[in-house]
């Protein structure tokens, strides 16, 4: 499938114009919390555009949106490894090997393609730098980017060991957060992930630390899910409801099943659904 330039002009949208800002102010702002729930599929790479990407391009005339990074990719490419022809930006349809680095390019991934020689060049090689989405996350004062290979290490959000893709700060190198944890929702209904075993009428709000002084001021509460204390957990993320003094470790409150993330194929379906209804 050829990637074609869109026929209408696109506008750059900033989903978090006040970034970075104080956590406590942040908690009370309904518009920012609802902005954090924003997601829509990117019409070039098929992955979701989320609040954490901060910037995206949007068409004012139709239902068309692009990640800022995907928008900025050039449509054609002259590459030193293949000077005979100009390559074009394509969305890959079946798994292919990159002509340069020999790594696989997966289905639906963007790549550069020479239609004459039927060869593909991955975006990493095509751009001579990684195809990284920068994440503007309220937990950290600098932008974060995904490390481009799998790691097995402790996550700075939940304190647990994970295997997979981690996000890292490239300014201070201090923050390593597992991809599933970094996208956990700001506002969570605990009963949705725990099969109603734990129930709380108010949504819990995600905060990025539970300082000792704060714990003491609240009479050293225990986690409502596992009943363990928060000692040694000062720097990790907590879901809480201050009204009810309800606190839970990030990993106790948040389970994979609770967070409804639409996969590329599902987001594609929802687009068709949109057309069917008209
Ligand atoms: Zn994209
Ligand atoms: Zn349009
Ligand atoms: Zn490559
Ligand atoms: Zn060629
Ligand atoms: Zn984690
Ligand atoms: Zn940093
Ligand atoms: Zn717990
Ligand atoms: Zn409550």
C-alpha cells in the first residue's frame, strides 16, 4: 500500500500546552485529565496517537490524523545503499527484511520501498537515526524515548521487574519506565481491572511518588489491595483517592486487562464502523 500525501492541509495540535507542570495542580484539572484519555489512530503507522506524544497533526476537513514524527517523514528517499532508484514511504504488508541492517520490518510498519527492485529499507536505516516517538510524561521533567531493544530490568514506575521495551530519559538518564506502565491511565476505576474484587466508587488518581512525610501525615496507610505498607515505595507510582484515604501500589491497582488499549487492527475497525454509521 502506497502512502500518499493527504489532500487537505493539516494543523499541529498540542495536547499538553502547559507541560511541564506541578503535579498537584495537575490533579485537579479536569480538562487535562480528559486530555490524557485522548487517543486516535495515526493514518500512517496505524498505531494510536496519545496524550503522551503531546503533538500531532490533524485535518480540519476530514477524519485524518498523524503522529508528529510520522508527519515529518519524507515521502521519498535517496539512500546511499541504493543509489539506482528513489525509494518511497510505504506501509509494509508482510514481514520483510531491511536491505541494509537485515532486521525484520513487521506488518503495518512504515518503511521505504523500491518498487523496481522490490527491496525495503527500515526507517532506522532510512533516516540514519531511530524512529523514536518522544513521550512528554508528567512524571518526569524531561522528554522520554523508547530504548530500541528489549531489556529486562526494574521499572522506575512500579518497582517491579519487567521484560520488554522501556522508556528512558535522554537528558538525565535517570528514568527507566516499562512501556505498559508508562501508559497507565491517570484516572482508574479499580473494579475494572480486579473483577470487582476491589471496589471504589471514585476513580483513583495516579500520582508519581508517595513521600515519607506525606505517608506520615496520612497515618502511614497500607495498600488497599495487598495490605502492605508504602515504606520503601516513596519514589514509585501510587493510585489514590484522597477523599477516602484510599491508596494502592501502582502494580496492585493497575492490571493489563484494565486498560483498554486499542490495537492497530481494532482502531482500523473503529474507523470503518464510523463510516458504516453514516
Ligand atoms: Zn504514526
Ligand atoms: Zn483531510
Ligand atoms: Zn534497517
Ligand atoms: Zn531499486
Ligand atoms: Zn512497571
Ligand atoms: Zn530526565
Ligand atoms: Zn499493594
Ligand atoms: Zn474515594
